[in-house]
C-alpha cells in the first residue's frame, strides 16, 4: 500500500477501534459494560496458616479467610483458592463467603516434603498467602 490516502484511512480506523475498545474499560472500581460499582475489599486471615501435616494428606484444619468491605464483612463474595507452591490441591477451589464474610477450603498437601503455599483471592482485593509444611509420617 503506497497510497497515502489509504494509509490515512487505515490509521483513522485503527484509532477509532482503540477509542471504542477503551471506552468500555471505565474506572477500575466499576464493572465494564454494567456500570455496577465493585466493592473495595480486603481479606483477613481467620485460621489455618502455618500448619504442619503429612505430605499428600489434608491438613488437620481448614484454611479460612474473612472478606471485609468498607461497610463491614462481605457476605456472598466469590473467593478463589490457588496452590502457588508445592503440588497440592484445595477443595473447593472457589467458594462464596458466608453471612459473616468467611470462606474456607481444605488444603491437601502435595506429595513432597517441605514448605508449600496457597493463596486466597477476591476480585478487587489483594491475595492472601498461607504457608504450610509437609512432612513424612
């Protein structure tokens, strides 16, 4: 394409596409396309951090967080649990917080001995990291 007019049209189309795509992004505290404001949230550790258990087995206590919003506790907010160190698993991987803002999961340690980590995450907040140590029987 050596036609300067064609390049100009192409540039205008590209800028228009970028403007249209950016218009839906909105403010970070607002859901795109809905206009519904997201709650500013944070997680608070309730229990389950620092446990020791047998490699390949569930920890003795569930891992629990409380979801907090500017208005108090955050009931019915989606919490995601993810293994970030070790090869264990969590069940459930996702859960809604209860009426007191509490969400919990069972952490099944990976088969190798040593330190392991999981995180809890709620949209709009920072993740909370939990540590455990897997040992041999």
